[in-house]
C-alpha cells in the first residue's frame, strides 16, 4: 500500500488550535531555539539550568511519567548501542542492562494502570537500580562523591523517581539534565553541540501531541508545521482511505505529493535512533486516535514529524 495524491493548488482550511497559547508553548519554543543555536553553531554552550522550564511542564505527575518513560527508553537504547565502559566488568554491564529493561517494564505497567497497584514494584526497581551504583568515595577528604559508571542507568534511576517521589517536576528536570548534559574542555559542563541529539529527543516528545504542536504553532515560525496544516484536510482524506492499516503519512514539499506508507515499510528506511523515536510516536498516536505526519524537505535534508487528530475536532 502506497498511494499519492497531487496536492498543488489546494487550499484546505486550517483547523483551529485546541488550546490557548500560553506559557507551555513559549517554554518549548525557547528550548527549540536553543537546540537550533547549538546545532547551527551560533552558540556553543548553554547552562544546563535552561532546562529548568521542564519542572513546570512536568509538575503534574500524569505528564511527568510519560516524559520520564520516554527518556528512560532513549537511555536504554543508548546502553544497547554503546560499548561497555572500561570501568565496568562484563557481568556488571550485563546486570546494568537487565536492570534497565526491568525498570522500563515497571514504568510501562505503572503508566498503563492505577499507580497504587504497581507502586511496590516501582519502588523495588528504584532500589535495585540505586544499589547497582552505590559506590562512594571521598577524593578530597571532605565531600562524599557517588561514583557513576553508567550515565544511562542514572537517567533511568531519575525517571523512576518521577513515578514514586514527591515533586515529579524536579525529577523530570534531573532526568533530562542527566540525559543531555555533556563536557567540553573548552567551555565546561553543560549543554553543548554534543547535546543536540538528546535535546532533539526531548523536543520530539513534546511535538508528538498535536494539540501541543497546534499551540506552539501560534508562537513559532516553524514552516514545516505550517505546511502540514495547509495540507491537513488532504492528509486526513488520504489517511481515511487506508485507515484500516494505520498508515504513516508523508507530505513531500518538492514533489507536492501526499503519500500513505505502511508503518513497517516507512520505519525500515530509517536509522536505528529514528526508528525508536517513530515507534514511540506511532504507538501513542494509535492509542489517541491520531495520525503521524512527516513533512519532507529534500533540498534542506529535513524530515519533520507531527501527530494530528484523524478527525477534525
């Protein structure tokens, strides 16, 4: 199943935003601007405290939990792709990976079910992950330092805190901080060029929700989102023709064509990191009666994804 429709000279009406433009949209826009500045090299460093806006975005535990689970999944994939650190024995590295899988399983169950039913499992998972990296030292003879061998496992530990600890917004920030912060001898520790892929992961999470994307569009100059809106009626029409197969929709800017792709076929053409991101976005979209829409710009080599309601509100 792959179908296309020439969409030149169409003028569908843009659907109205679901939510009022507010502080949430402005915070996500500032995060996007920072990521762009690092990617394009106009800035080479930002203080990691720029991520503190995530505290207010995630002050509701029902928001913090899916965000934490998403970052934990990203960290777990990094563990699978990375080589074993030299400071970690093979048996311990295998144990770290097992703990990561178990913790994510507990979070997935905790997200889908009433929290009280799985709180004990989440606490037990947190204690096991903490115990795996509980070595401490006092290198200066004054302060106790916790020795961390796997930064990815620490991301997962902080993500578990979002499910069980007070102040989920604080722990969402700590999870994001641990996931994105990097060191450069020239500028120090913070958000640097090497942080860009992780910052893009965070942006991807917030852009998956179409209502959030619609709110952001009122305060940003995202041309790809505007172009997706301009074709939204056409995208919905072609999606409905193949709705039984839940296709991934693609709008090609240069061809000005709309394509409906089988999910697995579209996913197979992506790299491993992009596949993981699409899988998360696609599953959420299906659960929420949404469609995944990609906008492709071959000239600038950009591929942007959004999620929209299948039916017009």
